[in-house]
C-alpha cells in the first residue's frame, strides 16, 4: 500500500469539519483529480506520465471521535482518505492499494495536499462567513466587509457543489453588488453606488480569494442577495 499525508492548521473545531465531511457531494468536487460524483459513485482521472487513467469507485463514509474516513472501492483498487484532528491540526492521509501502486507516490502526495488545503479554505469560510438569514423578501447578508466577502463566495461555491453562479446584492441605500463565478473562478465583480461604478474583470480561483480584491469597496452594509446557477 502506498501512503502520503499532509497537515494543515484549521481555524475551526472538529464539529465544523464534520459538517463539511458529512456532505461529500459538496466537498469532493474540490479534491484534486476529481471528475464527477453521482450518489455514492465517484470518478477520478489521475495523470501518470503521459497518460490519464480514469478510476471509478463506490464511496463509503465513516466517522469516529475526531476522525473521518472515506473508503473508495473500485475495480482497480481501493483508495482510503483519512481525516484526523489533533487540536486544530488536521492530518489528511491518502492511501492506495491496487493498480500502479508503485507509481502513485506523487499523485497521492498531490491528492493529500490538495484535499487538506481545500478543507482548510472551506473551514475558514464557514467560520468567517457573514450571517445570511432568510426573510420574506429574500436572503439577507450582513457586513460583507473585505475580510468577509471571500468567505461568503467560498461558502456559496461549496453549497452549490462547485457550480457556476451569479450573486446580486442590493443594499438599503441602493448600493449594488454583482459577482459572477465560472469554472471555479471569480470572473466579474461589480459594485455600484450612485453614479460611481467599479468593475473588476478577474480570473481568480475561488479558493484563492482574499480580502485584497475587495478593499476600498463600499461593502460594509446589509444586502438582500439573490443567487442563481448559470
């Protein structure tokens, strides 16, 4: 069996991580080599040398104290992903037993690292996301500051399982916020306040968004938001 691990610090407790891991249909689309998921059937495509090898698995998920295990069983072998929390440290271990085991060291290392970093981003988004509540007029998001705006986008991206989407927010003073995400990247950000409009054309992966993109924008308001899949 070939095994590789990666460790990251999380800004959230095990309870938050467990929520994320209990919904693999939302979480797995952000794993390296991911191709698709339908029910418990998961597909990956792993590049080795000049070839791309496709793998299909049946997924089972188990939880223990401060630990979760994804077991993916396919006709080429078994992939086991283990998530272990020690304090605020998350250790992700990817193990492969099966076809091409000798050559799977680097893909497994990339796999463990990519999973750990993605989980870290979504835990950060869960912890920092502005409060979004349902009202009779729609969803209300409060205090979309430069620090919290990336978390809101990441949270919506996770909830929509990585789908393309647009988000429009309108504040009580008429300020309008428009965001568009395609192919896992923020492609357009527009903020209009009165006659002043700021439009940013971008190509930034959602998981790499930070506050710098939003600094200087009039966002510290209460927005009624509308989210649409594209």
